[in-house]
C-alpha cells in the first residue's frame, strides 16, 4: 500500500455526532447522528439536504446506504425501509415492515448484483439475523444460525459486504461476524491481541478486501485481512479523532471517511488507484486473483 495520507478534515453543523456515513460522490456524503438527524453534506460540512422521518442512530447503527443510482435507502421511524430519489424529490417505501417482532437495525446496498442486505434484531429473543432483498424488495435469503444451529448474531449494529461476497456484521456481542455469501459462518473476530475485548462500531471494506472496524474500547480503527487476521491500527489519532464511530470507503477515490462521536469527520487515504489495480492483477498459482501482501500501516 501507499504511505497513509491524512486529508483535510471537516466539522459538521447541526448534528450531534457522526454515527454513520454513506458516500454518494467523491465530495458528498449522507451523515446521521443519534438524534434523528440525517443530512446530505459536502466537504464544507454544511447541510445540503435533510431527511425528516429517519430513525435514530443512538441505539442502532448503519441506518442508511446509497444504491448504484445514487438513491438514498434508509430506515424510517416506523422501521420501514424507504428510498429517496436521486433528485431528492420523491420518497417511496422499498420494504414495508410486516413483522413487529423484528426491527431493522442497519442496511447495506451490494453493488453486484444489486441486492440490499438488512440486519434485523428481535428484542424478545435478543437475537439477530441478516436478510437479503433483490431490487424489487423481495426477500431472497436469511442468515441466522451457523451449521450447528447456534445463533450467529446477538444485536447487529453495522453491516457491509466484502469483495469476495462475504457478509460482514459488526455485532454488539463484541464481535465482527463474517459469513460467506451463501450464509456459511467463516469466522468471528473478537479483538487483538487474542483474549482482549472488542467494542465494534462502524465497519467497511476497502479495494484490497481489508475489513476495517471502529473499536470503542481502544478508540481506534482496526484493519483485518479478508480471513479475519489483524493487520494494524490505522494512524488516525494525529487527525484529532479520538472516538472513531463510523466508516465509509469511497471505491472511486479510495478515500476512507472516518466519523467521530463529536462532529468531526476525517478523510484518510492509504490506497491509491495503482495499489488497487496491482492487487487486481496479482494471481495465485492456480491463476485466480488474490490480495497482495499488505504491510501494517
């Protein structure tokens, strides 16, 4: 990877913390806090647009995502999943909540094949599950237990997908839970070094298939490889962020947006376009693409 680079940070106005970030373009993002505020902003931090009926992020997590058409998809206060058009003039219900026992906690739009991943929580049983919907809003998959029948999730907070199709969930039970696209449990990461506690918050993956997760216990962003092995802590402390809460990786500019518990967002770059292209052309002995060796940042 290229040497890490801290880009200019921004301070958000009219929000109370930065609980989640969804990139729209290279300089525009949707940001939500714990007080029902969901706004579109640019690198100035000034609100450009707002959504008035979003759910609170305080006890949840990744309540919104952006699809391939730059439409905002978000969880509203009635726990329906809505879609806001690109011109921000039309809001439609994409998935209506029909089962009151399950509450959507976080969502992620998978660019290929265009599915929506939604992590749910059942307050009665204190369990979670991941559901997958197609572009018509039809349920196509449910991931809930491992191959022995044991539950995979306690209380999902954030969800994303890796380049290999793995579903990656930041769970309140102090673990990052990773399953294959088909639902088979691959691993659960519980912190570094082994035996230490993890308080996972925001999560994302990058162009090199690393998994990045905010750890509330150490106030750091931890980098893992696609198999769950700890690689490094990202050097974000010099930027002034001491409570990283949310992450969003822009695949076009290879910028990592890091939001904190206050109103600060730092833009951080440690991968260049050349790094990503080199990784794509690195091959295994069997001829398949693989991730290149990655040193600690």
